[in-house]
């Protein structure tokens, strides 16, 4: 394979705001990694505004993957995010599977929804698309809403107990992902991340202080900090804690922002990561 030390981000490219790929790239660059990207879609702005324009890039990806394979490009890691169709998920998972044979770890953020609801405008096949991605994942990190869609469990705003959280983690593991994190989940009444680390075979719960603010792109920030620290050799629990603390600090620094749909201005605060 060609000597390529980059992390490949396969996710949407949003024109306005620091969200998705544009949130991840500066963080990973600051943490010492080269990054490159393949857009799964071009989106004008955050879905939360109610109106948006989106162009599916499946035709582009269909032509691009064979070229990358022909040229022998390999990657230090691949991180996937928003995928607009099952057809595209099949293409991306096939490419990831081939890369994984060369030792490339695959990180999957099964972007689907939050607050108990699917994001507006997503097709009915979205859950199937993300299940397809879990088949090739070394680590996936759905939020609680997404974990409910993946497992078919009812969403409970009051949260669930420790054993039920671990059961949900294990059901997602059974879909193919070696390690699993469920973020933004209330466990025994406390905001938490519930996880399983395939390296040591242990389940764990990490609690955090919940902030009553919602910013777009926090999952992308979490993903980038998590991946960067994992690739530096930090363990899953500590990398997760670093990502949780990074998101918390960025939200606190921007708690007076007028438009949270624009995401967090990560470039201004990289030194806190």
C-alpha cells in the first residue's frame, strides 16, 4: 500500500458551522495527525434549522473507492459519520473491510438522532445503514437515542439501570463492533457513558456533570478527541474521559453563544484539549 499516515474521515461536509468533518479535522490535526476526507453528502447547514439543501455524493464515492484501491492508498485509521443511504453504507463498509485487512482500525459514529428522535429527513433505511457499518467497526459510539434505534429498545428520558445499560452495549457488540460506547445515557439517574472495552473484556460506566445546553457537532468533537487519544496509545476508558472533558470544557467556554446550531468554535480553544 502507498505510505499514507492520514486518518480518513468519511462523513458529511456542512457548509455553515463547525460540524461533522469541519469539526473533526482541526482537532485531529492539533493532536498531531494528518487528515483527509471523503464527503458522504454536501449539506448547506445544520438540520436543526428546519430547511436545508443536501447533495448525496454516492456517485462520487462509487468512482473514488476503486481509484484509491488501484493506487494502493492505506490509512492510519478510518472514522465514519453521517451516511445518507443504505446503498452508500454498503459501499463504505466494503471499503472499510478491505482497509481493515491491512490493520486499519475503523471507528463508527452511527449518526441518526438525539433526544429520543431521529433527525428530520432521514430515510427509513437509516438504522439498517448503521447496522451495516457496525459489522466492520473496531469501536462504535452511538448516543443513547441511536443505541435505542439500533437495539429496538424504548427510549426512556429518565434513563435506565446499570445492568440494562450493559445489556444494550452487548446487543450492539453482537452486531459486529468489537468495543462499544453509549454516550449521553442516564444510568441510575446520572449522566454517563456506558461502554465495553474489547482489549480487557470489561464493561464500565463513566459519569459526568450534565450541562443544560445543546450544541450541534458535540458528537464530532467527542469523536475526534477520542480517536486522537486512542491512536496515541491511550486506553479506551482514559481516551473516553478525555473526550468527555474536552466537550464539557468547550461547551462551558461557549455557554453564551447565540446560535448553538453553528457548533463549537474548536479552532479557538484547541490548547484546552
